[in-house]
C-alpha cells in the first residue's frame, strides 16, 4: 500500500476541527488493535443506531457516524438556504476540492474518477459504455456477481452480438485456486474479451484476488470491469492494489458517506474505450464524468464526502479492515466446529473482510434461508438477510459494522449452534 497521498490528506484534514474518530484515535497513537475494546467502544459511540436489535445486516448501506450525519444535515440546510446562488457560484470549486480528496484517498488521479450516485450508476456506465467488443466475441461473469450487473452484461453482450459465458465460483475457494479457476475459464473460452469481477461478493462475502485475476486476464487480452461496491472501506487497498482499468465503487457503504454517493474509475489512457453517456453534455465528452451523466445531484451528500473520508481515515483503513475481520472470525471460528453450518468465505484473510454468509446443511432454497433469517430475528433478536443466486444454494448473510461488539458475534455463534442442532 502507498500511504503518501493518504498522509497528505490527513495533513490537510488536521487543519480542520478534530473529529470524533480523531479524538478516539489520539488515545491510541499507534492505531487500534482489532480487539482493543475500549477504543472500539468509543468508536461505536459515534453511531446513533437502533439498539434494541443485534443488527448484523450492515451490507445494504453503511450508516453515517454522528459527525458525518451532522455535517450532512448542515449541508442540506446550507444548500436549501443558498439554493442556486450556491450551485451556480461556488459548487464547481467545492466539487473539485472533494474530487481531489477522493482521488488522494484512493491513490488515483483526479481525472480518473467521477462521483456517482452509487456503484450501480458507475458500473452501468462502464458496462453500457464498453465499446471494444466485436460480434462473435463473448463476455463472462460468475454466479457471485451482483444481479443488476449480470443483467447489464447480458444487455451488453446482446447489443454487441456477443455470447455470454457464465461460471460458478468453486465453493470452498482458495487464493491460488481462484486465479487458476479464472485462468482455466478464460483458456476454455478464448472468445471472452470482457470479464466482470466482483471484489467482495454481496452474496457470500468471498473476496477474490482481484489484482492477480485482472493481471492474468490482461495478459490474455481480456478487459475486466471490477465491482468494488463492497470493498473500499471494508478492506484496505488503493487503486493500484485493484489493478483494473474500470472500477465502480460505493461511498455510501463502507466509507460511511450519505446515501447516494459512489465513484466511477477509468484508468488514464482508457477513457476512449468507454463511450460517453449519450445524454452527456458536450463539455463532458472527454471526461470520466461524461460516462455517467447524472443531472442535478444531491449537493449536500457530495459536500459531506470530506467529513466521511475524514472519519474513515481517522479510524484508519487498516484498523477498520482488521476489526471487521475480527468480528467475523468471532462467530465463524466457533461454527467451523459445527457439522451442519457452512461459513461461506474462506478463513484465508486475503479472501474475506467482515461480510460472510452461512448455509445450514441441506438448506439451499431462498424460502428456507428466509426462514432461518426470520428465526434468528424472532428467537435470538439477531437481524441478518438471506441471499439468493449462489450456484451452490441460497444462504444467510452476516455483516458486522463498526458499532457491533464481540458479544454480537458470539450471540450469533450461540444462535447458530441452536438452530443447526
Ligand atoms: C456487489 C455489489 N455491487 C453493486 C451494488 C450496487 O450498489 P448500490 O445499490 O449502492 O449502487 C451492490 C449493492 O449492494 C453490491 O453489493
């Protein structure tokens, strides 16, 4: 990981008032260990969340920490008060300052990114705009990819008169096994020229070795579009660690920004391979922003991104990632000993973050898994969500957030012992 840009950003952030996370972090100058409960209790206090349920379903979006939520409300008031006088006079400059901070945090160039309303908008722009396919070629995606992106890949293939190759990611997987799996899939299907990769699967929590797969695919002349909706802020990496030329990110999941914020990334030199949005204005034709023309945006959400980034960086991307893994391991380790519970992300720390789904033996239908999630809620007060679409069967997803405690994970492990018995 390169930290130069991040350090610069932290330097800039230090000029503003210290945030909640910064003051908690100041007590632990070396960065918090994943089991430093005194520190994490302080961080958890920054989240005003429903406390009468154990919420282990934090994959939908990431709630804002209090300083971020407060700044957002201030920004809503400001935008509503100053209206177009703000938008027409200072928005441009303020937007570009936000872009600079995002680029710095990601280790990208400003001209390589644009802010979107979420990963969906970013990925739709990339898949719809990808213009290098020739009739008779093919696209590839896997069962663990996100349903709307799969639908977009089907659409892309049909438009370009290409075939679609669908693969099912082996369960369980290993780091080298995943690279070998994609290598063989591409060798077996030499007409594939575009590959969709999901960095962290929303269905099982599997984190694939994206950099290695992208490099292998590039060597075979295959472009990758990477769905990083769930990874930035949950794992610690920068743009080079992903290695892909085309990436869609979310900011309203693991960076903790207001809902309605994501990011599209197109590596310098590759812009021409993604056609502009047909509705993009002339002045955006030569920019990444022109690939996802959004129209009028939630100005307040975008103005709040520096506050969200500041909280994220003050806690520390590496400390966050380690804490998420720690909370995951606390329930996964005990259930590894249960014959009827299968935790679906591998224990190799490279292959998971905080999200991990489980499947009870023989329970593979959506209905059975919805019933298991309901039972966890009704009998154990634990909120999770069932997921479908995995080739090996449906499952129940568990996603801890920074406000969750080790007791939450242990309560789940205990509940799983009971429901699987
Ligand atoms: C893997 C993945 N890709 C894309 C998306 C879409 O993100 P959004 O709805 O925030 O645009 C999600 C949302 O959960 C996701 O999990």
